[in-house]
């Protein structure tokens, strides 16, 4: 399926819905193919929550007792 950049701006929800249903979308700009939106197949989506760095960013820290304590210290502000 081909859609223009204007159609993508006007109806992004409908286009995303088509991708969610397995449709491959080609975005065109001035008649030329610019980008492609491809659905992610379920077997390719092997990223686990533990594999994403942001979820474990505090796991290896030994200098702070807990995240709550660190955030509370950051929010205190400067003391002179």
C-alpha cells in the first residue's frame, strides 16, 4: 500500500492500524518512495524487559541505597 506524506499527517491512526493488521506501507513524497513502515513480526520481537538498558539502569549501582533516596537528594537543591 502506498500513502503520501500528507495522508500520513492527516490519518496516522488509520495507517498504523493497517500496519498492525500486517500491511506493509510505503510512504511517498512527490511521487517517489521515501520510507517504508513494516509490521514487526511476533517472533522477531525477542527483546525482553531485562534486555532494555533503561529498566536496569540502577541495578548495578552500589553508591546509593535506593532510587527513592537518590531522587530525594537530587530534589533538595543546593545547600550553601
